[in-house]
C-alpha cells in the first residue's frame, strides 16, 4: 500500500486532515517555500501562499493522494464521501509568520522529528532551531527527580521510594530532607502509604489550583503549602532526617473533578516550565535536598510538563514485557526528539535513566531481556558506541516488596532490593557530596609532569616482554602456578591471547633463572618449594639471541649443572632453520623431532626424553624446558604440516608425564587460537586441563595493573606492592585519582570510569588484554600532558583525553596485530585488494569478503563477534571498538545500540 493510499484510508474527519498535515510538516516547521501558513477549521481549510496555485496543489496531492481534488478544491473524507473544503488565499506580500514554541506537551512533541534518516529527503527540511523559551537553569538546590513508566504496576513508585530511602539513610553528616510529590492524578500511589498523623491538609491538586489562580500572589501560596507540609512531616531516625509528602489528593473525589491540570500551567506562553519552577521553589522553602515526583503513567499530559523538562533528573521504569518495552520506547523516542533542540551541553545533562524492573534470573536469561536492551537503547540513540544514550539500572523481583502498606514500612523494606538500592545509594552519596570543587588549577605543571611520567612508564611497560626486569603482577594464573607446582616440576601449557603476557612471563622466568626464584617474585616463600633450572628452547623473534644475552646466559648456567657441552647449544636462527627444513620434508613422527631437538642440546644423542631424564637424575639436576614464540615459527596454524608440528609440541607435557621419577618439566606458552586449530579431539577437556593457568585478564587484575602503573608514575601515592592485596572497591577508590569516579562529575549520569575503560578495551565477549590497557594509558597520558587548561582537579586524565585515546589505541593495535596475526593480515589484504571501504557495523560476511574459515579464525581471536540471536539477518557481524577504529569501520544508527546491548549482556556482571 502506498503512502498516499494509506493516508486516504485514515481520513474520517477534518481532525485527521489537520493531524496528517502536522505530521508531514513537523508541526508547521517544514512547509514548502510557496506556502506561508495552513489553518484547519471544522468547516474547511485555508492555505495562505505567495504566488502560483500549482505548487500548492502538487504538494497537497502528494500528501493526500487521490483524496485531494482540485476542482472544486477539497479533501474527500471516508465517512459519507464528505468533502472538506480547501481554500487558497494568495498573499504575495505576506511574510512567513513567526514560528511559535513547542510546548512540553505530548500533543506538540509528537510532531517533532525523531530520526532525520527517516524523513523524505525531497521534502522541505525541518528548521533546526534552538528551543524557544528554553528553561532557565536553577543555580541552587534542590534537585528535581521524576519517575515515570508507560504502564502501571511495573514498580515505578517502589523504585522512587528506593531512592528516597537511600537519601534518608545516607551516612554522611548533616541533615537530610526530602520532598515526595505524588503527581499521579489518575491512580495515586504514595498517597495511600501515609498514616493519619502524617497526612497533610493540602494536596497536589490543590497546589495546581492555587498556582493557576493564586488568591494572594504566588509567594503567599507557596509559603502556605510549605507551612502545611511542615506540620505533618515524617522524621526518620531523629530530627535530622525529615520526609515531606504532598499527596495527589485529599480524597479521590478531588481528582474526579479537576478543573486545573498540569498542562494548564504548561500552556503559559511566557514560561511553559512554571510547574517545575514552582515545585523547585516549594522545595527551597522546605529546605529539602531533592524533590521526588511520582508521575502519571503513559502518554499523559498529566505528566508531560515535568517529563520534558531537561532540568529534571528523569528515571523511566519498565519491565522486559513487550508491551511495556514498546510503550517506553515511544516515550524515549519523543523525549530524544524534544531534547535535540537543547544546546549540546544541556543535552548531555538531560540524559535519562532506564530501570529494568521486576527482573528474575529466568527473565534475564530469556530473549525478552536482550530485546528490551536493544529496543530501548535504539529509542534514545547516541553517536558513541561505548556510551549508551540512557543510563541502565536494574531492579530484581522481590515478593516482599509487593505488599508494602505504609511509608515507614517502605523505608525499612526497600533497602533489601540490593541491585537498585546500591545504585540509589551511589546517587544519594553524590547528592550529599561536598559541592566545593576545590582549587581546579593549582600545580598545573605538576599535573603535566605526572602525565608525562605516566606516559613514560606505560611506554616502557607496553612491551614489557622486552625486559626481564619489569615488575611482575601476581595475577591469578601466576599464583595458581605456585599453588600447583611448589613441590613438583611444572608441566603445562600456558594459553593466552595476543598481548595477554605470554612472552612477558617467559622472560620473567628467564630473568629469574630458577623456578624457586620465579615463585619468590610472586610472593611464595614456602621452604618446600623444589627448585629447578629453566632452559628456554624456543623464543620470540623479539628477543635477541646474542652470545652474552639473557637466553644464552641461562642456557649455559643450566648446562653447568650437568657439565654439558655449551658448544651444542643452537642459536635462534639454527632452530628456525631446523623447523623450516622439517616443514619442507616432514619427519615420520613430529614427536621425535621435538624430543630430539631438546635432548641434543643437553648432549643426549639418542634415547630422547627418557635418556635426558636419566642424565639429569645422575647429576641431581631438575630442568623446566620452556617454549615461546610458536606463532613466529609457524605463521599459519591451519597449514597441514605446521598443524601437525604444533600438535606434537603441545603434547610434550603428556610425554614428559610418562617419565619415571621425572627431572624434566615443560612450560609451553601458546596462543589460544593455535590450540584450537591443532587439537583435533577432546579440545574442551584439553582447555579445561590447563584453565587454571590460562593467561587472561579479569576485571580485578585489570584494576591491579592500572593501579600498579599509576603507583610507578607517582599518580597514586600508595605502595605499589599493595596492588596485590587491596580489595576491588579499594582499588576503584585509589584509581579515582587517575581517571575519576565517572566520565563526568559525580552527580552526572556518565559511565563509571573503570567500567568505561574496560568496555572500551574489551572484545564483545568481555575479554581484555593487558597490553591494550597499557597502550590506552600511554595515549591518554600523552594527550593530557599537552593540556594547559585543567578542568578536572579530582583526576589526572580528563574524560576528553580518555575518549580521544581510544581511536589511537585501536589504530596502533591493528597495525601491530596485522603483522603478527595471520588471519587478520589476510582479511585486511583481501579488503585492500578489492578496495572494500566505508563498511558499517554490523556487516555481513559477504560485504567483508569473509569465507567461513577466515570468519571462524577471526571469531576465535576476538576480532569479530557474530550476533546469532539478534534477528539482524545477514548483517550480524560486529567489531569491538578496540578494533573498529583501526580497521576503518563506521557504526550505523542500528549498530550502536546493538553494540551497547551486547556489551551490557556480555559484561553486565563485571563488578566495576
């Protein structure tokens, strides 16, 4: 069905004609150049235009299709084939009338453009203009906070009172005063929780009437209501904590005959924000810290004057039920359209919060939860794939909260809602935080010096695997080495992604020269540790193999234990040549190739590992054989002969385990994708066997590394050794000096800094690499060291420097990775050869020229994430931000909210 046919089907009365014209002209802001104005009345429509009739006829025909007739001019209505007359009034000298303002009411906001991409590009474009009569910011408290929902029964009032409870229970010193306004004038909620002793003699309905028709001026009205509310306030735990409640009505009959509603105050052409201003003024008279407003659910004008005020902190409550989500999405779309008229800075502060309520584990695991994240995220979009347009909060379902019957009962029970109460407590802490910013720009030179020092520390640490003396952080996988292998020789694979610290750990072992020394660096001191020498057998191309270098020194030291011939030691190039020759002429058994390569350097010419073990036993020596740099020796793990060679090497721990009274151990550092490519049977069991030692960075070790680097640079004054003992909350507190608590002020709805950095650097499964964190801090510190003006006295790294560091991080990561990761290099080369450019996330396999094997390889290493459950069709491939910039991909309007939903789904449980 065509647009015109669909329009004609909707024409029942003249009001449908007016409504369609408002929609197509975005409330008269998008008229053709020849049309001055359009006025619709019950008996006909008048079009005022400047000259020729023809363009106006064409315009109306385009809108109404066959329902518009030119002779006589009219629009055919469906009921009784009635004609709605259209009159043209030519006014060559006429001026375009001044555009009126959009009132904060649904009937106006519904005609604002919600998505410029959806508009007809051939039609006149809407006038991008700032909001007429934008609200004036309040310079002093209290804060105004609203709670709204599309449907009732979703926990809106419960969520509001959770925040109230958090405020009155805040542990900071000083009085706590809160005003709660029950503004639900159709189905009051908080009003029914009041005891007789705390029930005021005034109501919200009466306040509206007295403000609209003040008997003796506004000041007298507000003073009167403040005095009445003081008489019935609720004290919570003493006189210092006071709660005022303004009920919706004193009796339900009051809202059944309501001559003054909120929209009457909003229709004031001088100040459409009077209702918010008056509630703010009432809060000031009561001396409260915040005014909480419980709004009417749905698309109601009873709520809209508060709902569209950008000065109010808005919370929207929805379950994951489809009808609640779809309705709330419409609310968010309209709020977004309204807020786009605001200046950029005010748009950011107007960012809303969405509370997904009544959640259970079953609902969280079901598809509706993920759909809710996607739909609601898309309704209030953002240009930043890392920062959602809305702030997300969650509230679990608790049956004990379903039968609250009084205000005091609510204040006692609601702190049990651990998820939401935790968020509410943080909000309350920010509310009562010391508002003094302190000296914002003292010691700018000192700040720049610290930034430069952090840059130097991170530049050195970025490739810490190039040094044997770098400080080592006792992460969980390394601690597990000490727990499992203090009384026996280590014999394992250490699996990790690129940049996880494989070569770094290898070089720490080389530098320690013995197993006991290495465990000592990790903090193990038990006398029962059985010592062993270390012997590097294969190493990264990045490690120089000179006669007096670290590799040869430790090899010679180990051979001294058995009086070995140092002339048998092979150089790096000789080992590579033997491997290359074997790949050209594969041995009958690759196991024999590796076993002989090891034994020969210890002077054992026959008998392999068993003979080597006997020789070590004779000399009372114990040795750990180490392999690293496998990806340098074998560029493509999927190549047949290379795959067989790697498979045989990875089974070395099995062969060593068969030795009787073994004096040999093995540590093989290998990338996870190489393991998956070469282990053909029982891969899951194989990976599980070495899981305790897998080199991966969890949120806790991520914070510990950031803290350790900050201590080295002098950003944090604590002892660097405490990086291994501080609890996660203590680490987050220490790191506020590095990157702040949030990416904005404490009261902002910006993301928490630690969580944002983790999200920016991780792949879409939540995996992060240590090198990426070091690289990020390096670039952010470099940008900060060049900043002269300092607006963030509470931290070293500003949000601007942190955001701007991500693209540079990504470019360097991709540049490095494509030279070392064969599948990524192959994909980039294919796209360059075929001149594939300007792809957008999400994308399809065909668009990116990916065959199934290449796609699988890129998924394995975390470069690509396939969203198989997102109902996206063929375009369902996503890139983490840490790869997207470097690969030159853009994000689509649909891709950004989906990326955010995937991050929330996959890293939602991360305690940052």
